[in-house]
C-alpha cells in the first residue's frame, strides 16, 4: 500500500489511545504493575494490518527516541516463532548481548531491564498467542507496544483493539490508482469501483489486481473486474480469487517457481534460493522474482532479498500440495539445502587471511557461488542468518534429509565461527549444537552426540550454568564410551573435573583429572599429560595441599621439557614458584622463579618475563632486599611499560 488511504480514522484513534486513560483505571481496577501501553491492530491476513502498524510507528517514532524495535511472531508457513528467539531479536536490536542457552524467563527479564527508563516503541507483528506477547512487554509505562494479530489477545490486560475491515470503495479506487499510476482507473471510474468491490476492499487483493493491470497494459479495468466476477467462488474469498487470477496468468515455469516458494525458510527468498528450488539459472530466478514483486506476489527487502507475504503463504502451500509430487518437493528441498551448504563453504573460505588458502577452499565452486571479498561474504551471512537458521531447523525437524541437515549445520557453525568468532557467535552456535544433538540422537550417532554435548556444555560453563554443564559433560562421557572415542572420553573426563573445580569440590575435581590423566598416560599423549598435571596442581593448590601441588607442577614442567615446549615449561616453573611462596619457602621460590625467567627469556615471552620479574620483586621484599626488588620492578617496567595488568601470570591450566 503506497498511501494509507481509508485508514486515517484508524490512525487518529490509535494515536489518541496512546495517551488515553487505561481500561483498568476506568473500570476501577488497580493494575498489578506499570506496564507499556499496548495497542492491538486486529484483522484478517491481507487486511493491511502490518502496513497500518508501520505507518503508526513512523508517525510516533519521534516521541520514542530511544529505540524502534520490530519482531515477527509467526512464520509465513503458519508456525509460531519461539518466544526465546523473539526476545533475542529485540535484545539484539538494542545492541545487548544474549547469553547462549539462556531460558525464556531470563531473556524476558534481560529485555525488561534493558528497556527500563527508556522511551521505545515495539512493533510485534502477527501475534498468534497472548503468551508470546506477554513475554515481550516492557514494565516501563513510557514504552509503546503495537501488536498486529488476527483476533483478540485474551489475557493481556488493558489492550485497546483496532479492528480492520475492507477499505471503502473510494479509498480502494484511490489505492488502485496510486499502485499502477495508470489512466485506466481515472477514465473508467465505474469499472474501477466494480473492481474494488470484487476485491472486497482488501489491500492485498487490490495489490494483486493492480499488479495484474500493470503487467497487462492492453487489458481494461472492466475486463479484470468481469474476470474476477466470473471466477467460481472459493473458500479464500476475494484474496483467493485475485491470487488465482494472477497465478493462472503466469507462464508454466513461473507458476512452478511460485508454487515452490513456500519451501523457502522463514519466507525469505533470494535468487539462489529460487534457482535451487526451480532448477533454473540464478539470472533467470532473479528475473522471475522481479516479475513476482511487480505483481505483488513477493515484496522487496534489503540486499537482494524478497519476502513472501504471510497472507499468500497458505494459498501457495495448497497449490504446492495439489500440484507437486512429494518426490519432486523433496528433490527441490535437497537442491536448496545443497546450494546453501556450498554458499556457506564459499562464505567461510572468504574469511581466511591467506589468499592461497582462499583459492584452495574455493576450488571447484562455480563463479556464481563465490563472493567478491570478505566484506561481501560477511554481509551475506548477516542478512541471511534468519533464513539460514530457519533452514537448519526445518531440515532437522523434517528428518528425511539428515545427511544434508548435518552438513548444513556444520557449514553454518564454521562460517559463523570464522566471521564472528566463537564468543560473539555463541548464541547462534548454542541453537545449532542443539540441532546436531537432535539429529545424533534420532540417528543413533554416538560420536556426534558426544561432540554436540561437549560443545553445549562448554557454552553452559562459559555462561555460569555449571550444574547444567556438569550434567552434559557426564552424558558426553557416556556417549564417548559408546562410540569408543578416546578423545571424547578424555575431553569429557577433564571437563567434568573442570566443572567440579568451578564448584570448589576439590576432591571430585582431583578424581576426574586423575582419570583423564590415566587415560592420557596409557595412550602416550604427552601434551595432554603435561596439561592435566598442571590442572591437578592447581586443584591441590586451591585445596591447600602444597606438597601435592608441587609434585604435580614438577611433573608438568618435566612433560613440557620433553615436548621442547619452552613457554609451557616456564609457566609451569612460575606456578611452582607461586606455590613455594604460599608454602612459606621464599628462598626456593626465588630460585625457581629465576629459572622460569631464564626460560621465558629463551621463549621470547615478554609478558611472562615481566610478570616473573614482579614476582621476583615481591619475593625479594619478603626476604628483606628492597633494593633488589626495585631493580626487578624496573626491569618489568622496561619490558612492558607501566601497564600493571600486563604483569599477571595465567597458566593454560587455570
């Protein structure tokens, strides 16, 4: 809809409702807590409810300078968007981090905290369930929430509904004229009125009718009105008749492409998606999509994307089920997933710094699937991420293309990690690892199950959910044993020990680190041995068992020496010096620390050298030699300047 003809009265009422006294107050009831004002725009799909909400937000946005946030709660296929995903979308719009794996309640609390004291407007589009909306409502009365839905939001207090019907005839005619900018409307106003009545005044139907007239410049408005009138009545009303008219006017190849569009994840389509679904070239798919946009069958979005209107999705899905055989639908989905995997491989390749490595990764990929540079690849990943995550979820839920689903998830995980880093991509990675776990459990893949559990547990541990991480590490250990995978079992045992260390359960931590160490010794894995001796040394130190701690760190230092790992040996000796100092043996600590300084010098580790010089100075102060202590502190300053944070020793075992 190019202009909000016929909706000015609704806009005026909605704006008045923002400042009007709440319904609870008018009825004498006391509200539980101050909350944002909620305005509901209700109407059938195709009634223009989203466009009206957008226009309202545009008009009032100056009154809410802190943020304008948007989220959609229903997918084009009719499925509900997970509340957790919706809250994350709003938090990301505020630039707030979203902890991976956080529950719905925690995320809702984080959203309310982020909006506290702010004047923001939230556009919540296509709500199907009041619970979805309730989880998003700010506790700040200065905020405004505009919700679109098909019916009432029972259970949400103090909601003022604005129910939309069809446009009146003059407004519908004006919309037709503005849409096609054609004299055929103005020269035959009676035919235009008849056409508007045949469309029931529905903006979506009028948009399709205008698109058809624009594509058929020789046809008259009266001809189109007669064709619509003569069509057999159906259950889909004026919108269904207008859609059938436009659909039947398309060539056969375009009809098939249109029928397959409901398979596009989250209703987001680009030329590659359409090309893979229809089995045509990318250029041909782009041309067809542009034609569809002109007809009102899809809508233009940013960066070459097109959106499938939610009101047309049921009509297209019905056509898909009636016209396409299940085997052909499955083949189209497989082609789309395979194309997505190859694009993700290309996207990941562009993140490499080495040009030779980039060429090697891109070897064999068609030119149409390559990105011109890293920035273009990163932009593609950012703009397509909602569709990519939806594609992965749908592929896993379907269960018939598990091999492709696993490849897609793996490719998406690698691309996100390369472009964003594992820390920044953690919220998305958490959901993807859960998908891998679903496939692994369904297919009985113990090795993949162990890997997914380990990845999920690591993310739980990083966000402070230690008990949840511990449960997953134990489950990963069982899966690793079932798969006879020594890497997974060793990693799980060490991680269980780390979780108990985080919980300050030193006895159990020592036990599990010891189990992991026994396996590493049996397999001759020297690097793992040295690291685990260090972790044992740390736990003994925290428990106050300084003798055991020294023995463990001494074994770690010996292991690093055998591996010719000079930095590792220097850090191990530095930990020994620290424990000797805690144990009240400053002379031994001084001797060990000097050995560590020499090794750090050989390794060229300036930060470690500086930290050890500071430790030496502290030890000399305790031994009553302040002059020597000042010399060592001056040496540390010369190495790294005056940054005290640089003089902190962190072992790999912490």
